[in-house]
């Protein structure tokens, strides 16, 4: 898989879009028939009517089918086929655990235990395998950091799924950044994942945009979170600085990181538990300013592009720009934290 012809990229995004759009519609009908829905409760679930789940199952199946069929049309090395297995199996297992949670509401402790175990399995293949996931050069420390990264991003994207189309837009933008960076650095294997995820998210978004006719639920959000987290650390950043290399995955997933970190920091400062649910995420804060739903999604896309832009300076300006880029990213993040923190939120009573 030395290169990926444009015809395969175009075919991949079209096929994944059509498949995702079709399967989501089918899963919606199945969910309505089986009464697998998210019912309004007058609190955080503020939709007017029950909304079907199973969107996550459509996302998972769309990604898996597209990748499996695509593997027959491109040349994959034995190492790549093995890596596909190690990449997809943990995310798929977590998707079905999420589906179980959507239907039966598992305990947070059990969900976290499963995430850590699957994160450990994925981290072992990354740290001790032939992938490029090495943040520090010390395998033990790399293993611990990778577990923390995978579990953290998986939950960050799940927490971000609090607005119709929000998690779909965040995932699409991360996939777009992944595709562009991998293409520019001649990593077609990883670029293909970006193309497939972009198509799948577009197909799902047709059904998930406001008013959402189906939710991805934990099944979809956890699957996408783990998949994006494990793909991102497989990128060869092609930078000279270890800090710069470490920052590339963070830049690509900066939007859900910003959301989760804003919530955690604001709750800690207000002496509230960071673990409880609440309506104090970025989407809720922007909504209190009177910003309409569609413009919140536009802002999310813009914020994602803004945080991804610095990593492309690595490729243009070389080694001398690396610390400048890191400083720029930190300034942007601090500004964003301050901006969103200053938006007043009425917290729910304990």
C-alpha cells in the first residue's frame, strides 16, 4: 500500500456514506419496532419525544464493512492486516458494551473497567508492536500514557455527544485532520481511515442533525472515541522534537479534549464532582448565549480547524517552528478555556 489512488479515496468516501446512511435508516426502524429509544426525562434528556438508539451499531457496521471490503481492492501487507485486527477488535467490543449500556444502563465502574482492559489490550499492541506509538521512548511509560490517552479520549468523545449532530461533527473534523496530515506525510494506510470515517459520519449526520431522528448512543460514541484515539497514536508525526510528536494526536482531537477539560476544570473550581452528569458542556454554554443550534455546529467545526492548523506548520516550517507551534497551541487552549469558563452556567442541584 505504497500509495492510495484518488479513485479509491473517492470510492471509499462515497461507499461509506451510502452504507452509513442506509444502515442508519434501517437501524432506526429496528429500534422503533423493538422500543430501543432514549426517552425524555425532563432533565438532561430534553428532547420532546423518544429518540431511537442503534445509530452506534450502524456506525460500527459501516466502518467494519467498508474496511473489510476495501481490503480486497488494495494491497495490504501481513503487518497491516494484523494491525487492522488489533485496531478494530477492541473498538468493536467496546461498541457492543456501549450498546448493552444503552439498553440496560451499566454501572459507571463496570464501563470504566472494560474501557481500561480494552485500552490495555490496544496499548500493548501499539507500544510493543510495529506501530509508531511511542511518546517518550520508555515502553513502560508509553504503555501507561497510551492507556490514559485511549480511555480519556474515548470518554471525552462520549461526553461530547450531548447535542444533535455534535459528536458526528467532532468525529468528522478529527477524521478530516487525520486524512490531510496522513496524506501530506505519505501515510496512505492511515489516510484511508480518515476517508472512511468522514463518509460514515456524513451518512450518519443526515439522520442525527437537529431534530435528531436517531442517536449514536454510547455504542457509537465509545466506538468512535477508541478508534480515533488508537489511530491518532499510530501517526508518524515526522517531527524532530519529541514534544511536537506527542502533540499531533492532541491537536487532531482538541475539540473533545477542550470540552472535557473545560467541564472538569470548572467543576473542580466550583467544588463539584467532575464525574456527575450536567449541562455545562461547550454546547450548553454556547446555547446560553443565544447561539442557534446550527451555528454551534459551525463553531465546533471552526474550533477544530483552528486547533488542527498549527500541526501543518510543522510540515511547512520545520524544526525551528516546533516550539512556536506548541506555544501557539497552548495560547489558543488557554484562551478557549477562559472564554468558555466565563460563560455562566446554572448547575443542577445535588
